[in-house]
C-alpha cells in the first residue's frame, strides 16, 4: 500500500495558487517615466529618503542629452562590482541603441535583467542589484552586483563530528546550494525557487534528485509552501512550523541540519531539502524517528563502530526519558523491587528529606533546566564556567542542606548527560518534555502509570506522518530490507538499496553490490 496516498488524497484539488495575496506588494506597478529625474525622485520617495539608498547621475561621452542614473543599496552590493560598472563597463558608445549597448557592456557582471516598471525596480535593488536608468527611456537594466558582508563557510556548531567534513551551511542560500552541488555533481540535482513573505520577500528553494525522489513528495512540498501567506519569513524554523504535519505533537516531523553532507546523503535517499535564505539550517523531509538518532559520522567509520554508537544513543534515549520516573515509581510504590542493601542505603539517604521523591526530582530537574538555559544565554567566556560551577555548588549545597538525596543528584546528572548524547537538538527537547510528564504519572500511579505513558507515546509515534511517510518506518510498518540502516548499520557494500517508502523509484544504489565486498576482491 502506498502510504503517501493518504496524505495527498485531500490535496488533489488544491494548487499553489491557493495563496492569492502572496505576491501583492505596496510597490507601484506603474511603468517607468521617460524623465530620469522623475524616476530617481520616485524611488527616493518610495524608500522614505533612506540614507542607504544610493543614487548617482552622470553624463556619458560628454553629452548632456545622455544622462545615466545608478540606484543601489549600500551594504547589499559588492563595491568592486560597482567600481567595475562605473569605470570599465560603461565606456561604450551610446549614440545608437543605448540600452543594447549597456546590456552588452554589463555582460561581464553576469545576467542583466530588464526593468519595465517600478515594482520590478524596487525588488531588484532590494535584492542587491544595481539599477541603471537612461534619461529619455522608459525602461531600465539591473546589473548583478550582489555582495556585502556575510559569514564565510565554517565548521557546524550543533552537529560536530570527529571524522568527516568540517564545512557547514551559511546564511546565503546561493552558497548553501553550491555546497550541496559540490557533493553531488549530477545534472539530476534540481532546485526550484520561490519567494515567501509579503514584506520580507524571502527566497525559499526546494532541492531534490530527479529520478530518485517521489514526484508526489515534491508536489506536496510545492503545495504546502504555496499555502504560506505571512508577512515575513526570517528562519527555516518559521517554514517548518507552517508546513509540518502535526502542530500539537512534541516530536519533530521535519529534520534540520547545517551539514551539506547530511543533506546530500538525504537527497540520495529520495528526500527533499528546503533551503531558506538567511539561515544556515536546511530542512529535510520526510523525517523518520530513527533519523534523529543517526549521525553523519556513522558513515565515515567502520560499521561495527557505528552500530555500537547507535546502541549507545538508544540506551541514552531510554535513560534520559525514564530514569527519573522509574526512580520515583520504585522508591514511592515498589520498594520490594530493590535489593535489601540498596533499599536500606536509599532509605538512609532519604532520612530527613522533607519532600516526596516527585518534588525532589522536579526541583532538581527544573534547576538543571535553568542552568542549561543560562549557559546558552550567558557570554561564551563565562557561560560554561557558570554552568559547571553552578551545578556543582547547587547540587552539593542541596545535599548538605538535606533538601535532596545524593541518589537523586546522581539520577538527574546521568539523565542530563544522556540527553546530550542524542545528535538532534529538537529530539532532545522532546525527551525533556516527555520526561516531566512521565515523572508526574509515576508519582501518581507508579510503574503502572509509566507503562501506560510509554504505551501512549508508542501509539502517538505510530500515528505520526512526515509528508505522508509513517514516522516509525521502517519499524512500524516493519520493513525487513530497510533494517540494515536503522538500529544497526551494515557495511556500505550491503546498503545497496534506498529506503522503500521514501524512494518509490530507482531504489538500487549499487548495480553490483557483491563486487564491493572485501572478500570478493582479487
């Protein structure tokens, strides 16, 4: 059964045109005036005589009748391109067909666009282009002079690896697209661009591998992005929240990354990537539960090492989710499950503690969350020191004051450390939310409440979809052929097929996978 059909059935009658006001603008669509002075004054008035709107007028070839004007925004253009435009590319004879002569002279700067009206003019200069107007002509040209200050390619900060590429995405969508194309040098890597945001005019692009991706997946991405009708988009998180499958679910149904190699690998599996200008985080869909526990480093080292690390991550997932709630349930309702020596030790530690185990755990968890958030907001020079010293001082002082037991401090510490093992920050937040809910049911109903809570989580996970794909795939529904890269990671020569539910065509990665086996080499 094609699971994608369910999510697409209700969208057959919808189209991208369901966003009727998306391209509406406060800019005028009137044609340009013949007078250069009137056009320049009109632009200044539209932008409120802003200081960063640079307008220049010069006479060419010493002829007063041929005046040319330049309009651009300071900070959005490359100064060297402006200099080249003014000095080298305009030393042409404009006595006949001046627009064609200017267009030919500016060909060294890249694509030259025609400017027929004020709306096109305003959008061009807001995009970092330089608009050139001629006196006596009701049409202009826009030269590609985009530039300005931007961050260079650096190592990712949220998804660092010991072995693997050190380059990460930047805030420039063109740079991000180029980083992916360096990984996949194939003409089947297609990219579709659109503009979202009535005021911000943010460029958003869909990138996918033609011939591998499911066409319905691309169409669904077009529809969801086309429905967005909002004033501004500033980060990929805005897009994620507007196109995600489930609003009231703590689990993320879109995957975000700042690593080009992760995006390239996802594209080769049949996923789509959504790039947003102004952010180094790229979205990928569909996102599966197992994907959030995989790291790029898994594919850059031996399969047995990667498998061991994946087991460790899943173990840390259960520790981070269940450790406090199990401690509360056992010490409150099920003391008979503990060995006598351990029970006596815990009872001695809790002697004199004025609070029940739930309040004790909740206070320590909330305190640690405060320290974690403070460590993020504090300056980098003092943030880490404050977090470490704060945790040690508060934990030691709380134990000595008799507010919490030493065993509770150990439980909270191992829980927090286990949460940091999870590669995805979004999934880590999800576990932190569910941890408090399980602590509450553990304090109310003991292990029975924890069991019911886990069953509810599993049922909820099984009901989720990410762009039509079951969230728990390939475990639910169980697909034996796709188990080679879920909890386990088999050697690369064994990963001969793509995930069946993600890529519905061209599923073969290696035409002769057996020839890649080391024992079959001569």
